[in-house]
C-alpha cells in the first residue's frame, strides 16, 4: 500500500526554527511536495523535491532523501502567521499516478 | 492571473438529494483534480481530469462523478447524498497532468453539509 507519516502537532515559539518530518511508503515514487493550509483556507503550494537534497525558498526549506523515503520541511524565523497545517504529498506512478497527501501537521507558533 | 474559483462556496443539502459543484482552473492550466477534506480523513483524492478525460480516480463510490469541459472548467456531481458526504470539497489545478500535479493550486473549496 501507500502511506505517509507526519506528526499531528508541533508547537514552537516566534523566531525559532521548526522541522516537520514526513516519511512515506510507496512504490513508483516520483517526488514530494509540501502544502500549507490556514484554518478555513485552501491549501497553498510551498515547495517540491524531485531529487535528493535541500530546496530553499525564503524562510522555508524542504529536504528529500529518496533512499530513506524521508523528507522534511524546515521553517526558520517563525512568525505567528506561520500557524497553520502543513501537508506533505507524494506523487506515485502506481494506480495511474496521483498525489497522495499525509494527514497534516498542525503547527502552533506561540509568542 | 485569477486563481482557482469554486462555486458555490457553501451548500446545505438533504440526504438522498444530488449536488453539482463547479471549478474554474487558473487560465492555461489543463489539469483539474478534486479532493474531499474531512477532519478524520484528511485530503482524499477523488479524481483528476485532463483534456476532458478522467485520468485517475480515487477510492470513492460511483455516486461521485465528474467531468471536464473544453475550456478546462470542471464539475463534480454527488448523487444520493449521505450524511458522511459532509465535507470540504477542494478543486486544484495544475499546468499538466501526471507529475505536473506535484505543484497544484487550490480553490477555496465548497463546504457541503448534508442533513
């Protein structure tokens, strides 16, 4: 089968750094994406990793290790507005190809 | 560029009724995917359409169906509504199908409540 595991909740303080991990189990893996969703809002695309290594976009970075079936999203200089749910998603060629989302990690940023 | 739009934003229906939801993708995007989001199940893939063809389907009963028009706009239909169909239905568009769907842009969703 196919599955993604990510922590359900993470809490951090303003200005800190937080890492949200995602492990996946899927065959036909192509890439890993991250999405942010504020309460009551739509998911928004943050980043995509197709190859091993780190991708940096401003305060956010995403990492992938295909050999470990593992990735993470790193958020630096946390701000209150970063409080949201973060989803990892993998694209699998199996079953015709589709994007499979993790259950999401709820990040709470405290002052 | 205008984002993905979905109509209606909120809907209340009774068990046994049917409902049609609409999605207009970002201009130039040819792939439209639909998801059901509930607190307990997270984001569940319903189906993807590309060039008016269904490319893939998730594990949902046949009561859930969809289509895509030549202008890439898409509709999804749910017949014989059940209480468990209450959810946020999200539409997402991407430039291409397949691996291009790793970068999707979501609409605001339609909040469906079945009573």
